[in-house]
């Protein structure tokens, strides 16, 4: 059973999520809160598997709540909810450790599938979503962040996989590009996350662009 906490200050959205999630046999809605601080408090109390987190809430926004929850309990997966598509709030939440984001007009079946994806430890970042994210990141490239020294521990193959992950390629596409098996790609990605201290594939994408490993419109 996947235990889900909903954090959204809009009553209509909470009602909609309630109806959708309660119809699923493998999902349990364990709580609903209306601000980021309450999301932190209820996560500590209820230990949900997944938090559906609105980015704009009173008292404490979803970005800071995500940062605190991810630091306190790395096992909790956070799905960001937004009305505004990619913006700085979403990008900062992904940097903080969220496993992906969804627009609030998402279809019911897409919401349920997204919850299942992140609950099993995968990141929700389809290539089309990655492109929108990177279009947002692109204009800020005048001040790239310094590359962490941990990058030097990556093998040549792992660094190449990181570049391709940064471009938004799926495991299947990376395997085709490098002429290796998908299991090999998954192994490389696991090593990349471990060596760089990243929670998930989403953070790997953001790091690749923040540090200039991949740049907008690159054809690496």
C-alpha cells in the first residue's frame, strides 16, 4: 500500500485528489494539510511514502517544506504540484530533492501513475518535461555553479551517461546511443547518484545544467 499525504491550500484541489486516490486499491490517503509547515509536521507523524506538494502555500512554501522533508527523511518521495508549469519554484523544489512535478490539470490516471512511479524510487521526468525544465534553466547560464569535486570520481562512461541523462534521454535511448544494455545504464546511473550524493535522476539533470556539463541545445 502506498501511503500518500496531500499538501495544498486549495480546498477544491484537495477534494479532487481525495476522490481520485480513494478509488485506488493500492493507494491510501493518510492525510491532507494546507501549508508547508503542516506538511513537515504530518510527514514526521504519519511517515507517508509520497507527498503531493503544492509549491505556493501559506506559512511555509512547498520548496522549503520539500527541502526540510528530504533532509530529514530521504525515503519520502515528493511530487510537486503547480499551476504554472516550470518556474523558479519548481526548479528549486527539484534541486531540493523532489522526485518530479505535475501540473494541477493532470489527468487522474496520470496522477495515479506518477505516484506509483515515485513510490518505487524512480524519478518522474519525461523528456518533454526535461526540455521545459531546461528551457527555464537556460537563460541563467551567465553564472554557472562550480562543479563538485565528486565529479572527478566518475568514470568516463559514467560521465557520458550523466551528459545523456542531462539531455533528457531515457534509459532505453541512452543504451541505444552508447551501444550497451539498459541494465548497464541503470548501473551507471546508480553509481552516479551515489558518487554525487544525489537523491534521484531529477537532481542529476539539474546538476548537469547548473554546472555546464550540458548546455541548452547541446548535441553532446
